[in-house]
């Protein structure tokens, strides 16, 4: 390659071109490219007989142009992202999104210290959406997982853990704004955490089974 003169420069240019990829994925590509280039350099010395000084340049000349390789990596990444939210997976995205939003909304009474008519309507709608999402997740999707859905499910599983911030934070805010510990909020929080624990346990078991299914079919 005439536009870069060293492996370090090739990697520096590649890092810039891959800057919009997630950091972990970007670093994985850079490590793989570095290993491949160093391996080519060693082959130029040991097998072809080039001197160390020229072996690196020869390795770069025989390797894929940095612009070409970067475009292939970015295009593949964009294709994978589009696949996650394509028609074949949009239903699963909706199901996991309903699971997260429903779980979050059900924590609202902890902050308000009760359930009035307006909040009851909101809770009813989101509870129904949550039940429908759970029905599809545990009755329809267990035998229909693929690699793309597993990645979506992994983020949803992490999101379920993060949702715990809402009920716990709501309880502390409610307590702070009251003269003492609000009993409704306290008992509701206990019930919420019990329900959350059951849900997380069930989702974790489904996640592990789904990985086995994907591995066996993959």
C-alpha cells in the first residue's frame, strides 16, 4: 500500500474510519487486523526472505487497502443493525420494549403513595401490555430465537436490572417527602421486588435455554 508506511499508521487510519462503531467492537477489529498484519510481516521475513526493514511494507502492500477494509466492516455493521430492527425482528423488539416499559410504569404508585383513578387507568393499560408481552415471550418465542433476537434479548435483560432504579428511587423520594415511611409505598415496594425477582428468574432461565437453542441450530 502506498498511502500508509507502517502498521501503526494503518491501524491509526482504520481507527478513525471505524470511530462510529461501538468501542468494544472497534477494538476487536483493530486487534484482529493488527494480528493479521504482524503475521504477514513475520511470513515475509521467515518464508519469503525479506529483511525486517522492508517486510512491513511488503505486508502492507499485500493486505487489503485500509479504505476498502474499513468500508466492508462498516457496511457489515450497518447491515447487522438493520437486521435487528427489520420486519422479521420488529415484533420481538416491540415485545421486549413492552416488557421494559410495563415494568417501569408499575413502579409509579411507590412514588405517589397510592393509586387514584387516573393512575389506575395507566397501570391497567400497561399491565395488560406487559401480560401480552410475557405471553408472547414465553409461549411463542422460545423456539424462534436467532442470533439477532438473542442480542436484543440480552439488552432487554440488562434493562430489567436497570429498572430497579425506578422503584427504589421512587421509595426514597416518597419517604423524603413524607414525615415517615409511607406504609403503602413500603408494602408496594416489597410486592414489586418479589414480582421483579420472579420475572428476572424466569427471563434468565429463558435466556439460557434460548442460547442452547441458537447454538444447536447455528
